[in-house]
């Protein structure tokens, strides 16, 4: 199961960052969702909609079937850096 990046689809900087992530995600380890899309937010009820528009959020599935973890900001970037080879230097 892939981790899901939630971002503000109307923010140019956010969309640009996600486009760069997509290019660096060679193995397809991430899924992406626009936090302004009601269906996306409904699928991730533990994410506060207002906060999701303020900073990037990452829903990380739990390996043992428990509730997924929600990371944001630096913690989300650090998690992604450990899993995307192109970002290992940041990790």
C-alpha cells in the first residue's frame, strides 16, 4: 500500500512541489490527492481540511493494519526522503 501525499491543488508552489515529487518517485511509492477535493478528504477523515491547505500532509499506511499515521511538513519530507532514492541525500 502506498503513502498518500495531500496538497493544495490551487497553490502553485504546492502543485510544483508535487510535480517534482512525481518525477522523483520512480518506483511509484506515493499516491497524490488534492486536499480541495471533497472525495479525497472523505477518504482521509483523520486529516484536518484547513491544515491540509496550509502544509503538505502525508498519510502513511500502518504495516499491521492499524490506523494510518499522518505526517506533515518536515516529518512528511523526511519520511519520503527515506523512501525515494533521489532524495536520500536529504535523509
